[in-house]
C-alpha cells in the first residue's frame, strides 16, 4: 500500500489495517520526518521515530531504566527498536514489564503525533514480525487509535458534518472490539450507552455535560471509523468513510444556500406584486389554471421541502411568502366566483325567469365573505395547531428533537400562542447544557408574557427555577400563580416545599 493521507483519512488507514488483520510496518512520512508503526495481525505492536521521545534507547535512558553502557552493549549488531528490545531482554538488561510501559508510551506518542499532521505519505510493508518482546491486543490497539483521534487536526469540518446528520447512531451487533473492556470516562461510557439506534448523533451530544461535547464527538467519530458503531441509515456503501459525510455535508450546504437565495428572491418578488404577478397567471385564467399555479408555488416553498436551517433563518420571510401566495389564490378564486354569479344573474334576467339558476350558484362560501388577510391568518393558525399536536405526540414518545422542530414550526405560523412556547421549553429544559437552559427560560417567560392569566405557565416557570436552585425566583412565580388562581393546590404545595 502506497498512499497520501490527510488528517481526515489517517484514521481509516489504521482502521483498514486493523480490520484486515495485516502484519508488517506502516511507514508514515511528512517532509523529512519519518515514523513507523508495527502491526501484528492488525493490532498495533510498537512505534518508533528519530525523535528522542519516540526512540526506544534514548527514552529508556531518560526514564533511568537502563544505563548508557547497557544500551551500547545491546545495540551491537541491531538497528531497529524491536531488535534492540529483544537484545535488552535476552541479556537480562531490563524486564519485559518495564519495557512494555515504555513501549506503550512511545507507540501512543507516535500515533498521537501523526494525527496532528495535516497530511503525509503512507506505505505499508507487509511481513511477519518475528519477536517475543512486545505483546499486542485488540483493546490497547483500539484505545491507541482513539488517543490519536483526540489530537486530530482539522476536525472542525468533520464535527460540523456529523452534527448536521439526521441519521441515528447505534452499536453494531458484532463489534470488532470487546467494548466492555475499554477504559472510558463516565461521560464516554454514557455516550456509548446512548448509541442504541434511537437518537441522532447530535441528540446524543446534546445530553452530555457542558464542556465535554467535543471529546464526545471525537469518541463517536472513532466508534464510527473503527466499525464499532454505524449510522442508520448508512452514508455511503462499505466501511465508514469521512469523504462520504463531508460530501453529503457539502451537498447539504449547497442546497441550503440555493433555498435561502430562492426564498429571499421570492420574498422580494411577492412583497409588492399583485395577485396575477404572484401566481404568474393572466387575468382570464380559468379556475383550474389558478389552482395549478397556486399548487406549484405552495409545493416549491413548502415547509417540508425547505431545509430546517433555512426555515429557522428565514422564518418571517417564509411566513410572509406563504401568506401572500394564499391571499393571491383566494382573491382570484373569489373573483372567479363573483364573475360566475354575475353571468348567472345576467342569464336569468335575459331568460325572464329564475328557473335555470342552480341553487349552488347562489351560495357564497362563508370564507369568501371574510377579508383575504383574515383568511390567511386562519390558515396559518390551523397549520400552527397541526404542528403543535405533532409536537405533543412525539414529545410523549420521547422524541424531544422532533418535538422541538415541530414546536418551532408551530411558532413560525402563529407566534402568539403561549402553549407553543411552553411545550418548546419543556423539551429544551431536558438538555442540561447552559445554552439550552437559557433558551428554555426565555420560552417559559415568553409564555407568561403572552398569556399571564394561565396559571400553568407560572407554575412551569416556577418549577424551572426551583430545579435550578433559584428559590427566590421560584417563590415569585408560585406567588404569581396564586394571584391568578387563589388556592391552587400545586402552587400552595410548591411554596411549602420552598
């Protein structure tokens, strides 16, 4: 194998050698710096370079494990570190355990250092390594590669791409490493337990303690690269490749940019245009032509079609475009109905009687008696309520991420319903990260501002402050709840608890 690698693809080289159970030496170079990593059936055995901290002999001297004379004696007729190690052990100049500790330090330092390169060349020299000094195992190999990923440069692009994925993350049924034997921190152990196929990667990260999300992201990336975890549905065919998610991320950014530009352009176009220009029809268009034109515009800027990031960024513009298109459609259809009634009346007068007039021709749909603005407002409220009900449903099912998205959609259609903000806050408060807690507080406050006569909103805000240990603020909200609803059992009980 001869290949060029970047910081993005180095982990995959280690992974492929690991999964293919290759034996030999991986030569890594960048400019005039050369490093070697020895593999035994896919497991990392040893590493070395000319750096004093990564050269076995000088490192042993620095640690005081051997003398200069012993090193000189062992180095006779040997050139490589693995041979030097064997010579030291054979001459009883050092014990295997002492040697193993230093070897572990060196191999981890070599691997961590090459992951800090922006790129380089890789060449794998196959061959069975005949030696008895170093011992390899799956767990230490996996942990060494994870340590390398911890120091990996240019990780921001990968992190952003992974964070944007909607795919769920789960452990493979048959993992290539006994994960129960890994030495993990409590946070990484928790992250591992949540990779169960029910949550997207960003959702898993949203529930880790503040300040530990970066380490958790690199850990999850390591699980994916090494084949311990997988995305559902998968991105690309075969083993996980960072190029696949970066390509998808690039495509997503392109789509979002295109949609943002189109929506901004449509907002400018419909802002001062009349109904004919908005729908792109002529003054004598038939009702079915108006219907088709409206449907084309509606589908093009449907909220289900626009990506979430664009919906959030241009929430007001999207609502305005929807309202203007709906107004244009209803106005033109109303005019067509009025023209139809007028022709019917003229026909009846011309025939001298009423016998040819159908009853339905005399009926005017109640909605058509309303102003166009009122019709658009009612349509927006119906959409908002539909999304609110969806948010409640998925929240009951424990899908807080989608509940948040549906609640935001409800607010984008109708921003004056306090229930939407309360539900949004109920979901956000489940994330312990400070940023999410602040957003939850703001939405609870918004609910009390919109509907100050609802005792439930004051109780929710008080319970939020109570959970944060802010007893004075909590007391104020519960007292406000009693002003709204004197004798409320929950407010009385909460005040006693304070």
